[in-house]
C-alpha cells in the first residue's frame, strides 16, 4: 500500500469511528405509541388505545367504572349490568318486585319478570288463565294464554272440533283439513277427481291433465289431429308446424 492509499484508509476509518460514536451517544427516540397512552389504558389490537377492563373512555383519559351493588362488569368490560332479579335504574340496581305466580327472568328491561305457565300478565299482576274444554295452557305471559288441542279450531273463546270428512286428513297445524290425493274439496266433503280416459292426476293430486297427444275439451281428452308437416309441441297437448311452414286453420302451409 503506497503512502497516498494509506492516508485515505486512515481517513475513512476515522470517519466511521466518529459516526459510531455519534450514534452511541444520540438520545433514544421515544416510543410515541406507549408515551401517548393515558393511565389505565392499553394499546388497541388495531391501533390506537383502549381503556383497561373496569374503565371507560372519558375524553382523552380512562375513568374507573362505579359498579353498584348487585351488578357485574359486562363482557366488554367497559360497562355493567344488573344481576338476575335486579333492573338498572340510573346508576343503581333496583330489586325486581315479582308478583304472585310469576318469576324473575333474564331480561334487563322492565318489568323483569314473567308469569308462570297457566297465568298471564294483567296490569302488573298475573291472573289465572281460564282454559276452555279441548285446549291447553300456552307457554306465554301475554295474549290469550291457551291454544286449542290438535283436531280443534278456535272460535271466539272456545275450541270447536274439526270435522274431517272421509278421504280427508288434518293439516300439520291441526286446526283445518285437506283432501287426500285423488280427491278435491266440495263444501264439507272430499269428492273423487273424475279423470277421463287418456288423462292422469296432476302433481297436486286434485285435478287432471291429458296425456301427451291429447288435448282437453271440457271434461274429456281428445286425440290431437296432427296434420302433415307438423309435430306435437313440448306441452304434449298442442301441435306446431315444422320450419318453412305456417299454421293455417288445421293444416300447415308452405311459407
């Protein structure tokens, strides 16, 4: 290494040492995210900050929650709810006054109770439900408080038997009926569906259609008279002219 190169090498080494010394002595950059956190707060999962459990945000700080008697912190930890049997009123939990024949429910809104089965709410109390014959108590604090047994229908305040005719059956709800397949309603009876020759029951089972190659005329199925240069269409009950021909009366004429 010649003298000029040696001097350059020494000069570069000194510059590097000076830079290292300056870096070592420079003050640490403060963690702005941490230093900006108020007391009783923590860094949020998606940035920013949030108050710790048991505190709620108030301006730029976190204020301790005042949890009254008979209450508990909710799942978020920034508010509270009353225990079962108490209702939130202002900043306290007031005991629910449960009337006779009722029980405290899990609701946080008034009245905080429900009537027992067989009773219904009436002006802040629970009154006995009078259940008519062929009915049962419904699991509801409100409304009528009972429902008709299966096979009966509601009429005013009584339960009337559903008269299911021959070839009929009760529907799922149990308060009305329908005819079996192959029969149709006629007043209060189920009458057979009269399927003509060359006909069949439709998918509903309460009406009929003509087979392919026949068309309906009143209550019969009449064979289609397909002219030359025509074909039975997709419905099976009409015909169309082939390409190059047009329908004219009961025949197909060339275009």
